[in-house]
């Protein structure tokens, strides 16, 4: 009887809200059936799940603003979501919240080739941006591994990177301007059509804010002309440490590749089992992919120098590709590495930390030691050029306590990255997965200052609560205070 009364009360609460939402986006723009809401209960971090109360699917900036205004006026928690491919739980719903999904906002609004820019809605898939301008010889540089399914809005929220971020930078380096709906339902413009704008860099503040400051509804991106020449060098090694040393030496030589990636033996065999590129030797402990681009003469010279450096670091074999078909084949395995991990393990937990390149060999050894200590295999795939690691911890979720242990291993890896002078995230964001580790990297004043920025935009705390910053409920700061002190007092490598 009590349960029925509570259920009825909850239903009555949402009835007028649903009608208001339907008046804005239409009945087909509001999802409320329990079985349909299951689709939205998690993002790419499927280990954490929470069903939202409602899902709203707007198509325009004005519709987003009207939906957010209703949430603001009724003090309803809301979470923005794009394609749902995020790996840090940034789009994880909060209990009794409204999920505002931008998947229907897929229009290219303007292409300005003369000024090298394109304006799109947030639901546009990353790879579609390049497709829209490739015929004119342009492309969009940030290319996450999930670029064929992840959306630009999510890329902006998480400040996503990708293979080419070494030379060309991550998402924030390619966002010129944004039209935003902030948490009170107001619409504002930041940035513009040119790179340098006076005043505070509010565009930079918003990119990477993980949905805690509002929703980007129109995004103006910088596009680049395709280089004259592109070449990919593939080298394989008997030791992953040698591959790491080659990376450091290439950068020390003054060569800045467009991309530089390492895959270890576990990953090599996983991708060969699944996508069968035929490019990666199965007996290699590591492969190094180096993409060089620019003028033909520059690429030819750097190709020779990269080959020499790899040979000096004990590479076994070297192959290279200038034609697009072979280059795509070289990259195919790397792009499929996360998906291929599912072939060798029922479950895996991926982390995303950054370290200085000079610490690559040391940190890989420490990750190896953690693997042996906890008894879980760890496949290493990473953007080696900028030190962005993506260790995949393999486990079986049907084994009791396995996930909790794997979470602990992931946390230890993040602490290793911070101790080495690195960061908790290179491109996946903090979300609900890593927010409890923020005090290991930032002190109380740092976090409090970031909180001030959030409160300016998100006065009522309704936009994506519980993400990015630690809370006592999720992290138990009081209980862990001594551990954090010991961590910060510890010697670095």
C-alpha cells in the first residue's frame, strides 16, 4: 500500500512536466516507458548504471533552452548526453533526473572554406565533419578511436583527443565558438569565427567542462587543409620498453609526427584475431605506428630519420605506407583495439591517464608489476607521442568481487600517472569514474576555485551533478584524508 502511494505520488509529479516537454519537442521527443529508458541507463562505462526518469530529444537550440528552463524552474536534475560513447560515466543519469539527448541535432549549419571553419549541431558524428569538407580538400583533425559513432557535442564536453592530437591538439584547439544553453535556460554565445577573441576565454572554460556548465547547441570548428604528403611507418619490437624509448628519441630529435601510437602483444593479437589486418607480427612485444605529414620533402626526410631511430632502439622490422589504402590498414587495428579486447576477455576496464614521455618506460614497468600483483592481465594501447595511456584491465564480471578489484587496479594506475608528473585524464574526462581521484592531483583550494566557476553558471547545481568533482558520498574524503596525505608526501619515480 505504501509503495503504491509513493509510486502514484511520483507519477503525479511527472505528469505536468511530461506535458510541458511534449509541447516543446512533440510526443515522439519524450521517452518515458521503462523498457525504452533502459537504453539510456549508462554511457560507454557500462559498469555503472542508473535509469533516468525521462529522456527528452530536442532538435534546436530553442527547444534545448525551453527544456532546461522547465528543469530550472522545477528544480529538476538533468544530464546532457550525446551518442553515449563516453568512457568515464560523464553521461551517467542521476536518480530521478531528466536526460537531455542531442542525438537528433545533426545539421551542418554553415561551411566557410575561405576561413577554414564549419558550424555544426552537437549531434553530428565526428567523422561526418571531415566527410562534409573532404571534397574541398579539408579535414577535421581530432579523431577519437570512436570517431565513426561519437558526436561532436560529447567531444566538446570531454575535450576528446585522438591519434592526431600529438601534432594538432585536442578538441579545445579546434573549437572557435559555441552557442550555449546555460543551466537557467538562457542562451549565450562565446568565442566566434576567429581564433583570438578579447575578454575571458569562456570557450576554453566550457570545452572539457563535462556538462556541468550547460549544453553546446551550435559549435564552430576549425578545419585544416589536407597535407601534401602522408606516410605511416610501422616498427615492431621485442620489448615494449624499446618502443617507448624510440618515442622519446623521435620527439627529442625535433620530429613532431601527426600521430604516434604503441600497442602491446595482447592488443596486437586481439586486433589480428578480430580485424585481421595482417600488418602486425603476432610475436612482437610491441608495435609502434608513426604518421608523418607535411610537404613531400619533409616527409621523406623524417621517414629516414624515424627509421634510423627505431633501428637504434632495436626494432626488428620496419614497413611504411604512403598510399591511403595501406595507411588505413595500418590504422585499422589501432582504431579497433578497444573493441577487439572483448574477443580475449568477457569484460575489460579501460583507464585514461597521461604521463611525461620520459616516464613511459618506468610507468609501463609499474603497470606490469600491478598486473602481476593483482593477477589481472593488462593490455596497453596508447597515444605514445603525448603520453596518453589507455591500459585495458581484463577481467570476468561473473567472478564475485572482480570488478571492485579491477577498479582498485585502475585507481593505482591513475595514481602512478599523477606521481610521474602526469594527469588523471587525457581525453576520456573525469565523469563519475575518476572524480574521487581529483584530490590526488589538486589541493582543496584548486578544487574550491573550480567549484566557483561551476557555481557561476550552474547556480542551483542541477546540471550533471555528482560529476567531475569529488563528493563525500562518492569518495569518502574524510576516510581517505590520511591516504591522500601519504600519497602526496611519497617520492616520485
